[in-house]
């Protein structure tokens, strides 16, 4: 099994992945400015710091085989803040990985990198996982930039880098739109495992969403690297629960963020 560094480890996604990756037999190094909850246990090590703290990255990386890069601002915000956290932070992680011989990285891109692609309920499976970016926000632009950095470092340093376009992540779908865009924790853990098993260098942009009935996602790009999601949002909720889900703007893949004022964080 591998030793994985999780950046942004105390966030919502990192917290959900920890027990799943431990159960798969991996050892974990957790990097974040906040202590993890629950506290570190067997086969875990906590390094306090951020991805803009090069000394913290250097402390975290010895013995690491694969990086799960989750750190960053996860929604629309002011441009300078997004640039610092999502773009410069990613550059720092990839530079440190290359310098320390860590050749496998899965990084949290977002559906918002293609958030202005029109949603077509009549055409499931119509949007390739590696479709060229069409961002819906400054946030989406920084995720597209993250993908370009992944391409650069994969080519320059013969790394295996997966840019994972994550959808509506959570234990259960929480909106009508999430029935199509949901990313289950178990499926995201499956994508991490597929990254751990990569042996050939290259950059892969893939949908990191579950196999939801009617989803616009074409999973071919992910299947090329062995990622096959199995969960389905429609199977998680019964008919009554699905009917009670709150509606959400569904004109574009990015939902409401595609209409939110640029550079303004949600209240």
C-alpha cells in the first residue's frame, strides 16, 4: 500500500476520505492549518501548515508516494484570494512533489472548470471528462489553471497527475441538481486508488462524479486510468426523498454559481 499526503486534510472532503483510505491499507500524512478531527490515529501523521508554506510541504513529503491535493478555496471569492490559494498553492505542491520525487498526484479540480457548459437533460453522458474548460466563475478559472499546471508538471517531470472534476460532494445528494452531479465519498476514494496504481506518466482530466442516472458525465476519460464509479444518487434516496429535494438552477453544469456575481463569496 501507499503513503498518501492529503493537503487540506481537515476539510469536508479530506475528512471523508481519511477513514476510507485507511481502510484500504494506506498510511496518511495530513497537512492543514487546523488540527484534524478526529485526531490522528495509527498510520497517520499530522503536519501543521498550508500549501503556501514550503517548509511545511518539505516536512510532510518524506516517504510519500502519492499526493491527494484538496487544499484551496472551494467556491467563488475575491480574485487575489483565489489566485493565492488555488493557483499558487497548486504550483507549490507540484514543485515540491517534483523536487522530492513524488510522481503521482490527484488534485481537486471542479465541475466549475466547465460550469458554463449548458446542461442538457436530454443528452446523458454527453460531456467528456476531459472537455476543454468553460469556467463559470473566477473560482472555475482557477480550477482550469490547476489543470494546466497538472499538464505542465506531468510533461516536464514525467509525473502521473489526475485532475478530478468533482461535482456535488457529500454523503447524500442534497438538491435536485445533485441527483445528476453527485460525487460520493466512496467513488472519490476509488479515484484516489486508481491514481495510486498509475505507472505511466501523463496528465488526465476526468469526471470525479458518481454514476448517476441521467448524468451528463461521459466516464471514458476516467475509465482509461481504471476509475469506474459505481454509486448512483437515485439509488441513495427513495422517491419521496427525491421529490423533496430543493430545486437548483440547472441551465448550466455549474448551477447557481454560473450566475453569481464574479469575485463575490456566497453569504
